[in-house]
C-alpha cells in the first residue's frame, strides 16, 4: 500500500528518531509495573509502545525500499523542502511569542507577533501591516475577551487593570 | 414521545439558541471553505472557548460549525479548484470544470440543495437507529469496547494514511499520549518523571489544537504563494427539473454516506469518494462525461458527505466511539461538559440526544439559507491571503489552549505537538489517528483491565472470552480481518479460497 517511490529528504533520519523514541517509551512503560501482572497499570502503555516500535520496523523497511534522492544537493534539499528559511523564521517567532506572552501579556505579545508575521510573510508596506495587526487584534480581543469572556494572560510587565 | 419532540424543538424556539446555531452554521461554511482552516481545527479551538457555557449553547454552536463546515469545502472546490476540506475532493473534480464553463452559480446551488437533502437523510437515520443501537450496545462487554476502540483507530489509520504501519504508529502514539499521568485505577504515575504538571496528564485540547491548528498552519507555509483564480457567478437557485432528476441518485448517495459515516473510523471524506465512485459506475449516460463537469458527480459526493454527519453521530452518541477526527474532537467537548457519550447516554440524558437531533436539523435549514445567499461576499472573503491567515491561526490556537486551564505550560505542549505534527504530516503520517488514540486510549486501557480482571488474570481465559461470546466474536473477526487485509498474506488467502479476480 506504500504510495511513494522516492524518499523524502531527511525521512530516514526521522523514522530512526521515531524508532528510538518508541524504544525509550517501551523501556519507560516497562518501568511502570514491570511484568508483575496482566492487569497492572503498565501493561497497556507497554502494548502501545510495542505497537509503535513494531510499526517503526515496518515503516523503516518500506522507507529503505524507496529510492534515495540521488541528486548532488541532497543535504541542501532537506533545508529547501522540509525546513525552509520561512518555516524556521516563523517557528522562531512563534516560540518567542509564546515565551514572551506570560511576561508581556496577551495583548502586547500578540500585537507584536501579528505585526512581525504580517510584515515578514505578506511583504506589503509596514503601515498596512501595522493597521492590519491592530485591526485583527481588536477583532480577536472583542470576540474572545468580550463575547466569549475568556481570561487572557495579563502579563507581569503591565500593572493589573491597565489592559 | 412527546417529551422527545419537546427536546427536539428546544433550539427551534429559543431565540438565543437559534442565533447560536445560525452563527455556527455561517461560521462553519467559511471555515470549511477557506483553504487552510479546517472544521477539526475550528472545533478544537471552539471547545476551549465554550467549555464554561451551558451545554446546550455549546452544542448548538458546535453542531452548526460541523454541519456548515462539511458543506463549506465544496464552495472553494467549485470556485478555486481547491477542496476546502478533504470531503470536497470529489466535488472539485466535477465542480471546477462547471465553474470554468461559467456555471459556478448553478453548481453551488445544486450542491447546496443536495447537501441539505443528504443532511436530512443522515439526521433521520440518527433519530431512527441510534435508540435501537444504543439498547443493543447495553449488552456490550468491556472487551467489546476494547475491540471497538481498536477497530476505530485502525480504520482511521488505514483508510487515510500512506501505509498501514504509519496509521498504526499514529494510533499507538495517541494511546501513549493518553496514558501519561496518574493511572485512574491505582493512582500510580505513568510517564510522569516525578513532575507534578505531568501527573494531571497531557491536556488533550492542547494536543488537538497543536496537531490540527499549529501543525496545519506550518504545513500551509509551503503553499503561501499559490494565487487564487476568480470565477463569475450567475444564477444560484437550481432548476427544479434538475433537483427532480437527481433525486434518486441523491437518495442512494445519502444512504451510502449515512452508512459510511456510521462506521467507526470513517467519515465524510471517504463517504464522498465512495458515493462519487458509485455514481460513476451506476450513471450510464451523463449529459457531460465524468471529470468534465458532470452534475451527477457533484450531487453524489455532496449528498453523501452531509449525510455522513448524521451517520457519524450514531456511533459517537451510542457507543462513545468517534467516527472520525471531527467527532473525536466533539466527544472531547462532551467530556468537558461532563457528559458521557455511550449506551447509557440515551437512558440517562435522553433530552440531550433529542436536542442534538433537533439542533442538527435546524443547522441543516440554516445551511440551505446561507448556502444560497451571500456568494458574492463569500468569494471576496475566501481570497484572504494565507500570509494573514497563518499568524491568526497561531494566535487563536494559543488563546484557545490557554483558555482551558489558564496554564501557560499547555501552550508549550501545543507548540511541541505542532512541530511534531508538521514533521509527521510532511513524512506521510496522518494526525487523525493520534487524536483518536488520545481520546480512546484511557477508555481502552480501563476496559482492557476490566476484561483481564474478569478473566482472573488468566491470558487463556481472556482470549477465550473473545471468541466464546457472540458479540465479541463478530467484533474479533472484524478486527482480525482488518489487520489481515493489510498484510501480504491477504491476496494469498483470497487466492486459496478462490475469490481473487484474475
């Protein structure tokens, strides 16, 4: 049923990582209650982890059967198709945004994040990005804070009651 | 009977619920239609905002979003040749050629009417069969639930992914994620590594939003620059002669859709493809050949995928087994509101069952109204560039994850699952089985242990019970056949019993 004939860049390494993770999970699952009984809390996690490991073996076999990418730029292909620059920049921005949120609070962090993303991804003038960020932030704030009454992270930087 | 009717009508008579259902349906149409937004994504984010609401309000909104979303995918399929949702893939094959001929309006009109038709067939089936199945399900044993869970996860894994092994891996990973935390039976820690925040388990809403929201947004980054093509819109109300002509085809497709939807593990996307395939085989002389804009090829998948909505509610409400990713998320919503979908739901909370049926029917009526109007504004909105959508999805995902318990740690889980989901999707894994595993894992674990304790820990007796009780036997055979059909042994087996076609 395997539908692909060529191997995607980095696929083999990823499957190996999954297999390693499954093996570690199996070991941890064994640690829960070892083989002390068939209705112990550790049995089902062990079954799940063993299924993962077994599937990984089959996936690995299927992956090894596919044709590896023979083109000379194999090493760069991974960075081009799987982890392109745009993705890495976005991931960095998301990580920074989520990290800063408890500190800056939802409104400021989201405003900065939206502005930075629009400016980076859309590449229109900065003023348009700024207006758009402000507009969508207002819409999100209205919908979730006012309509849905969700408690948004206040942030430690801003004194309570300001936003 | 009278009571059931009264509960059916709750959302029809309460202006607030009426408004919520309408808003949900309208929002669902747009969510389903905008490429990059999916119903599963929207429902998982919505759950986190509506968990403090009264049950009826939350269910009304979610039913509307689901109903509208399954239909909404067809609009972008017709107008832009991009199926807004997987259930609209077949629609794009016939709808887009029609749009290119200048018949976009007609295609949308016919699609809407047939979707609504299919929707009603599915809802009727839900109302008729759920009580029957539910009373039958009361005879189910813990091992039967274990088997149902396994079958559900495996079906989603095998039918949607690149290979069986990848589906099985995803399902097992989900089960493993669901195991983290204190064991509900013995309060022993599992995969907690001494951390207090892990003892409460991994929040499944964070997993849902991570896998369906953030991961999807990251995948969408790849196709940021694909431009949209604009279409001209003419008459939208379909011809009565067309509706009459395709009535029986729609009826047949709705039947297929309801049954496929009701099978655990299969949802609207598979229903639509099967109904399309069935139409191609059964319609002898279409006016226009299939693949070039045949109306038959538009009617069948659209009637089927909306019929699958009602169908999918049957196993979800009667057995507690979600039919696909969206119903898995909806089950999550029911859990949050303290409800326990399963055979006892119809006995303990019959009002909720009839309320849901009434609500789906109401959403279906709104679908007809919104489906036939506002198409010009619609074309403007779906052209919203992904560069604006993607950051907004991430902000909404973050708020949604935070809102559940006001815990910033959940946001990091969401990001972790988002990145993992991105790699899994890129390398041909499906994330649907993971969510099914997370939801069903703890249920399967406790049922496994109950069955094992029932067999006094004797593995021989445990296995014997699977074949010595009629219901368990049927389910066991189904499960074994499902696994066998994915192995190289299967063609050989068919050959030996002489079933293999030459």
